[in-house]
C-alpha cells in the first residue's frame, strides 16, 4: 500500500492511465475484429475498408504507448496480406 503522499498520487495516476489504456486497447481490438470478420465473410471491399479504418487506430495506439511499433506494423502487414489474397 502507498504510504507517502507522492506514492499515493502515483497510485491514483496509474489507476487513471490503466483505465485510459484499457479503453484504447479495447477500441483498437474492435477495429481489428471488424477486419477479421470482413475477411471471414470473404468480402474484399468491406475488408479493405475495415483495414483502412483500423490502420490509423493501430498506429495511434503506438504513439500513445499502448502497443509496440513493431507489433502494430506486424498486425497491419499480416492483415493487409490476408485482405490482398481475398478473391
């Protein structure tokens, strides 16, 4: 348990950041799920549109420190190759 005033404040700040990051991560995962669903349905146009919407969200997660840069790049790369391979 935090004892000093500074450590109590840091604990409060960490709690707020955790909530913000959790919401951000959830939002990004929703975008990724939409791409996955479009790929599963086989609709190339919908998948491409969903991917185009997901890319900036993923990279925004990188700048906000939610994801590592290489992780986001890898996800985008793999999704775009799957969208490209659709009929």
